[in-house]
C-alpha cells in the first residue's frame, strides 16, 4: 500500500466513524408546500414550542401517513440512518386524553406506539417521536424532558435550507 492509498484508508475510517455518530444534526426540508427543520439541541417541550413560535413556525403537526413518512426520513437524515427522540406539537395538558395539535388542526391521524399514550405517573402531556422496530412512533412524555424538536412552517424553506419566515420573505421582496 503506498502512502496515498494509506491516507485514503485513514480518511475513509474517519468518515465511517462520523457516520456512526448517533447525535442528531440540523437538517431541513420541504414537503407539500411546508418547510421543516430539525433542531438537534435537547430542549424541554414548552421551550421548544416557544422557540418555534419566535421563528413564526410551530412544533411539527403530523396529520397524514405521507407526512409521517417524510418526517421519518428527515429524522434519519439528521442521525445518519438512526432514529431518535423528537418533540412534536401534540399535547393533552388542558384535559387528560384530549389530544390537541398546537396549530388547531383536527386530531384524526395518529401513530401511537402500542403501549402509549400511557400518561405514566399522571404527568405525560406532551408527545415525542420514539424509535420502535425501525419505525418512529408516538409516546406521551413529561414535557420537562429535553429532546430535539422539529419546527414546521406554512411555507417552504429557502434554497439555502434556512427558515424563510413570512417576514423574511417580504423583506426579500422589498430588497432591490
Ligand atoms: Ca396526559
Ligand atoms: Ca408514555
């Protein structure tokens, strides 16, 4: 093996090591005219909700199988093929078992894990995605837990993969 191929071998080893990192990284994408970004910073549910609102978005609302598939792929992309815990915008804080999407959309589609919602210790009122049999399914969890989260926007992300909020868009339009 010459020097160059040894170097290539080392580089491949380093890249393979990185590929096994299971911590999520930032990713963004568009689906059905909406933008989505996965924020990897472990964050309690209420703070994640607030951060999404500050960016003129909301914690992701999943209302169809197709949207669920898109979200699953987004999470895989963020973690090099793995699946991880991620907050979504569903809660039953006001009334136990009365699940509500935070953007007011009707709760009809669901993707609960078979042993959830469990409301364990009477204190699980926010919903996270969890890995079950290579799938992502829903689990109610204490909102104090720190998880990555997905922000959804009612418009697509810009070509740089950044959040292009309504505000930013109109700013761009007014820029000559
Ligand atoms: Ca509950
Ligand atoms: Ca639970």
